[in-house]
C-alpha cells in the first residue's frame, strides 16, 4: 500500500460540493462520561463506574431547555449534532427526553447525529434514537485491540465494541460512523488494516481517524513526562495517517477531510458545515456558536453555565466579532482541510475581505504548489497528500495574510 508523497493526490476526479441544506446547525454538548479517558482534555465530568449522571443529567436537560428558550426558541436546524462527553451515558429516561426535545427542532430531510460510546449504549437507547429520527450514529470505538483500549483508559473493552457494532447495524439503517485513534504504541499498519476491514464489514460507512496527541495535564501526558510511555515518532505517525487515508480510498471511502473518510454521499454534513463556513448554534457548557460574523463561547463549567441560566441570562463566556481579514483567513484554513479546498475569490466575497487578500491568497497557494503541497482542481486550491501533513503550517500562512 502506497502512503502518498510529494504532490500526490488521492483525488481521481473533481467532485461537486455536497448539498448541505439551508438554515443553521445545532450542536448540543452533553458534559458527562462514564469515566475520564487518560488522554482527554474535553470538558466532561465522570459519572462514576457503572453509573449514570442521574439527577445531574436531569438538571442539565432542564437548563438546556432554558438556554434554548432564552435564545428565542430557534429552529428548525438543517443538522443537529449531539456530542460531548458521552450523550448515551445519560439515564435512559433523561436520554429519551433529550431526544423528544430535539426531534421537533430538526428540519425536514435534516441530518441528526448522536455520539455514543460502547459502554453506555444498549438496544433500548438505539431503538429510541431510531424512533426519534436520528440519522447518524457516531461510535467512539478508537481501537479494537484490548491493549490499546487499556492504554487509552477507555471505559469499554474490545468485546463490548464489537457487540455494539452488531447491535447498531441490526437496528439500522442509518449512517454508521466510527472513531479511531492513530499513533498508539505497537499498533502497526497491519493491525489497523484488520480493524478497518472488520468495521467496514459491520456496515461502518464513515470513519474519523485522529493521531493521538498528549494534552498537557492529562494522565497520559503525565505518564509520558515521567518516561513511562512513549508514542511513535511524529514521522511514523504522519506515515500512518497517509496509510489510513490511502487504505480507505482504496476501500471506497475517499477521505473528504484530513481525518475523515466516507462513502460518497455519506459524509457528515454537520461537520462539513463547520469546515465550509456555515453558521451554527451551540447549547450546553463550553459549546461554541457562530453567526453573522460573530463567534460566541459558552461558560465551560457545568455549574457556571447552570448558574447563569438560573439567573435568567445567557451563559456566555466570550463573544467576538470577527473582522473580514480574520474571517477570510479562518475560512480558507478550514476549507483547505476538505477535499474541495478553497477558492480565494469566493472566500473574499463571503467574508468582505479586500480584493488584495484574494490576490495574496492566490500567490501563496501558487507558492505551496511549487513545493508539492497544494494543487489546483478547476478553480479551487486543495492540499496534496504531502500538504496534508503540513496543514497546520499552511493554514497559519493563510491566517497571517493581511
Ligand atoms: S469518552 Fe470522549 S469525551 Fe469522554 S473522557 Fe473519553 S475521550 Fe473524553
């Protein structure tokens, strides 16, 4: 299996931009997990072994409804994404009420994703999601090898992951997505190939694959600092990323973003809307919103978020208006993550950046093309496979354009 290289693209033909539907998107952050994984720095509170958040989950749901009411009861939404945290860790009754609350907010034909982890997913919850109209299920599998799951401190084992995959497939059809973490010690290309084969056989049609990073303050970071664990070198991790992209392309799931691949037409519309510059509303602690050139972030901690709502005010931690140049830089950077890339003229038009920005962006893209990092497909600039490995630096260069 080739692993890509300088100037190489996995794109065999130009594809039209997917139809993303009108109206904004809704993200709901559920801030609970069964336990904290060793590498995680997302905001979520551990509910404890074998238990669910109970009353805390109920209170969370009531506050979520309050936040929505304070915002003027917006909707319907073209896409809804319930993430976290682990939404399925909520008690069954709370989880069903959450589904009842969100169902009417989805626009006709809209996409509705719920994230779920194997340890807190069962037949009843799957059935409830199906009946409520959930269209996509995103499973936090991460690995099918026992030693990897123990290394990561996941709350599920490999047997449970396989069992849940079977259950989910039987309760379908729906868009089935699985997350994998790359760059774990001792997990070779052959292991990944075998795991991916298993997932595809179980009906997974969308995969997200992220390289493990050590986030400061997490237990895994601590262990690495003490020299107890060592991750593969960055070059080996980069090779793995290109290997998985190439493997998935050859299995009929072309990558459509740096770390996401799907059967054509089964891409996650919600996330595509983020990357392509769509507007979204976030509910829940630490959730972010973007609309009319303004970005807003909610208070991160559950207590602060709930206290603000209890006082009848929006739980906003920070809000900023993005000037046109920053909007243009961010839009270019995000769009470059996708297989459709970006058109400097279109970015300028959508953000109100000056004509000179588009000229500089064209020149910068041509510079990166000279180094085999970008290519032009029709009128849009996209990253090559080598460019994918340098996406952060390339994105930073577009963000710095004045
Ligand atoms: S399940 Fe996800 S959000 Fe929860 S602790 Fe693990 S990585 Fe973090």
